[in-house]
C-alpha cells in the first residue's frame, strides 16, 4: 500500500522542526506554549503545548523572513492551512492574537 502524497512532505517538515528545536529549544518551547495558549484553530485536540511542535517547526522555518506582525499572521494561517486544510484552519482573523504575541516574542529575541 502506497503512502499518501502529503506523507513525505509531513516527514520532511517534522525533520526540519526537530532540527530547529535542537538549535533553539527555548524559542521552540515558547512558540509551542504561545500557540497552545492562543489556540487559533479553537480545537480541544491539543492537550499540551508540545502538540503544536509540527506546526512550530514550519513556522520557525519561515519566521525570519517576516517583516511585520501582518506577515506573521499570514505565515501562521498558511502553516495551519498546509498542516490541516482551509476549512479546519479557519479565517486569517483567528490568528491575530497569536501573530501579535509571536511578533513581540520574535522582535524582542532579535534585539538581544
């Protein structure tokens, strides 16, 4: 039985996430906690912050390219669309709180 098309993509994203977590475990954990607290998809399926690890890997890979909070919001939304689907990810507005907090975290860390 062959694997679905998305399987290789998901495996690759997880490997990138594992690498990024090894490089900066504190930032990785902080972003997991941030998403857990904000819960932009409003789903009760994630029972602990580490449940967001696959998405955080995808987010942190792209985050250095962001120039604004709006960019971060679009990245968050796009990552959740990729990992789930447009229907499950919901609208862009659902990601405003998480984007605001992530942009603040990112910019404060970059100024250190």
